[in-house]
C-alpha cells in the first residue's frame, strides 16, 4: 500500500530510469523474466539502517552504492554473476527530492559498473531513520557455487585486498582517527566487491569479510569442520592502516565492513589462483592456513604466540 | 555486517527452521538453487514499517503473515506460483525473544499454507520502529504472466471477495468503528491472497487491490490505455461493511489494504472464469467494465450519476 503522497511520481522520476528488462517499468505488480537457461540462481538480501550501518549525513549516493555493493560482495564470495535487484526504501516523510536524486544517481553509476539493473521494489514512509533493504539475484554454473563448507586441512587461507580499512574508516569518518588522505573513510563508505575472483577449481571455500576477519574465518571453519591459523604479520594492511600504528592491529583483525574475500585455496591451485586474481587486477595474500582440529581460529603474533583479541581469536563454536 | 549481539543465535533458533531447499541453512553468503526449468521468474518486494503499515501492538505472527501475504497477493495478481522468499528484519535492540518466536511461528504457518520457504535474509538493529522487507520469488509459464496492460474496451471489470474491509478494519483496529465480531479488524490484519484465480485465457489483465479500488483500477486503465466504469452498487461488501452504513461506501471504494484482485475478463471467457474461481472457493463479482476513452475511472451511484469521491473517482492520468 502506498503511503507517501508523491510515491508514484517519485518512483517514475527516480527509479524507473533504473529499471531493467523484466521490470515492466516498475508499473506492474511484479517483475517477470526468463532466467538464463542452464544456470543456478543465487539470491541474497541485506538491510541497512541510518545511524547503524551508515552515518546519517553520508551522501545518499554513497549509501545506495554501499547497499548494492554489500550484496554484490555476497555474490562475489560464491563466485556468482549478478543479474538484477529489488529494493525497498523507507524514508521520513520530509525527505527532500534531492536525496532520492542522489540515491538513484549512485545506483545508476553502480548499475553500469557491475552490469545489474533494478527489477522492482517498494517505497514507504517511516517515522524512524532511513531503512533500506536490497535483494540481489545472480547466477552461477550448475553446482558451481563456492560455499563456506569446502575448506580442507592443508588449504591455504587467502584474502583479497587489504584488511581493517573498514573498521578504521568508520573511526575516521567519525573523526576519531586521523585520515589525512581520506582513504580510510572512503573504504568504509564504499566497499569494493571482489567479483570474478572466487572460482571453483581454484578455491575450495570462501566468504566475504563483513563481520571481521577472525569471526568470518571462524564461520568458514565451522562450516568446513576444521580449524584455521592466521599469521597476523601476513595480514595485508593498507598504507593508511599501517600509519595508524600497531595499536590498531587487533581492530584490523576483528573489525567489520572490509568486504574483501577470505578464501581457502588448495596448494595445488595456488599458482593458478594467483594468476587468475592478478589478471583481474586484485591483489591476494596468503595469511595462514586451514588445519585439522575442532572449528576455531588461532591468530599468531609475530613471535608465533597466540594473540589475545578483544573478540574472536581462538574460540570453539560447538 | 551483524550488529545485534545475539544475531547468529537468534537466526539459528527462529529462522533456520524456516529455511527451504537452496537456503543452505542460512549459514552461507547467499542461497543457491536451480530454478524450475522452462518457467519465467516472477519477483516482487514489499516493505512494512511499524506505525505505518501495522499497528505497534499487532501480534508479531500476524505482522509476519501480512508481510508475506501482501507479496503473495502481488504474485497472485500475475497468475504466478510462489517459490520462496528473502526477508530482512530491523528491530529495536530490546526486542524480546518472544517477539521473534511469534514472528517465526506466523511465517511457519503461512509457509505450510502457501507452499513457500525462506531462502535468506538479514537481521539488524534499528533505533526506529520495526522495519521489515520481504522479496518473494515465484514462477509462471513462459509468457503466461497476467499483466496490468491487457484490458480492452468491452472487458468486464471483476473483483474477488469483498471490497472495503481493509480500510474499515483499520478504523476498527484503532477503535474508531464498531466491529462486534472482529471481522473487519481481522481482514485488515490478515489479507487473503487470491492465489490461482488470475489466469491467462480467462482474464486479460489484473492487479491486486492494495491502494484502494478506484485508484488501482485507474492503474489498470493507464496501463491498458482505456477507461473503466464502476457501478458502486455492484461492488461486493461484506455483511460487516454494510452494517457500518452507506456513509462508509466512499471509503470502501477508495481505502486500501483489501488485497483482493481486480481483473479484466473478456465476455467470452466470463462463464469459464466464474467456474474456475468458484472451483477455487473464491467468490467473484462483476462490478463494471472497461470502455474506450482516455485512462480514468468513473464511479456511478445507484441512480447512474457519477459519484464524487474523496480521492480517485474520475481522473485523467495523462
């Protein structure tokens, strides 16, 4: 049920230009399309709330991109290609038209960058903060999805990009950490989903790092029924993250919002994996490995002793 | 990124039992499944916000059902069969576990009733009211979706069930209208999506009535490029709605939340359409017809004169 007085005009003005094949110009009850034949469907959904997942004064276009990209990152983790998305937007009644224009402009840019289009959605009012939800559909070759459950003892543990920028970037965006170049805040506000990196045959398991490296590697361990060791000095950190000082290393290892990939790579495919990722322009780093044992993550300091971490660290989930 | 301290336990306890094939127990980054071969996909999404789309003290199980059913109603309008859904739930941090238990119990009942299962989603906190979003996936025979755009002058305008109970039910739930049996409030809180009624070959166009009969028939007219006439005395009202008195007729014609279907039925298929709907246990009523002319809706009073309505009525959208 529509409850925003200008809902239809608003949708026509800002969202209809984003509508892709099957969306029926957003004027019907649902989108209809023939899925690519002979492919599995991959679907994921994420919600973002103002004041919780983004800062109230973050530009709407960046918020839109972050929402789309966090979902793209989930598809990237499974080795899936994105297809289209549905979006629900709940906003205060006095939200200015310029907010929607900026929000839609951000989506338009990322639709072009990632090859997706809008399939449908809903726009409502809320007495609370901006509340967003996005469902992303994608496809993968039948049985070709990379799951969390495939890691085996002996596999290397690899990550894309750099780790910790998201958590440090939140501090920077809040004015609680120096960020002279703005690099860290930008990393917090705008994830870079690592599409086309996770691929069956090269990796045995994977997920995206959104809740903190140690906790997320713990999820891989739990799903795969093995343990993992992380060599903290091998964890790649950006120049800006290193400039913050070693006191921030624990936060880099446990903070959220990186949207890099953590991947299990069998030794036999490591060379091909590196070549593939490099060909995609994405740096990958081996930070440890999977070992036999009850599910859990051991993080080792430079001297080889286990690190005590504020959360995560060695833990048993059973 | 998870931000509810007990998010994982909460998902495992309440949502994992709802997970269907392909959902990977809600423990991976996305759901993966092979879509039914040779079918078109139909996807729709709706958001609901506490204090806007439901009353703050509405039972969580009913809210969950309403959210699922409003989406089912969109699929019903297109003649599609539901497959599965993704759900995002943003709740205040102090939301009691019992709320989730009731919410999930409502979903479980409706999953059984409508043959759908949970594919994925997200749970977050919010400083605002409960904010929900549901994306429903379904399928239809290739090219078999019933669209809004197929109505032709000469087609009859038909509705399922009774019209106006949703708007009167909101008044009743707010204590602003007598509702001795509770029938009206129940109709507001729990839509009955009319699955398996809209079918190509029997109907030429359709949509669900969620924003008010007159406005929604206006959407059919705009999409189909013709006009419609509604005979107000033919519009089926429930016994409870009639008991409220004729003063409420305009509200019945323009109020929202009915989740019945408005369908264009060619005269040649009217008999088959009635037989089909009756076989499904759903009453259908002809309330007027489509006529040539610029898109718009004329509502006629018992004496044949156009009714003036608070919103809707005869209007041009061009």
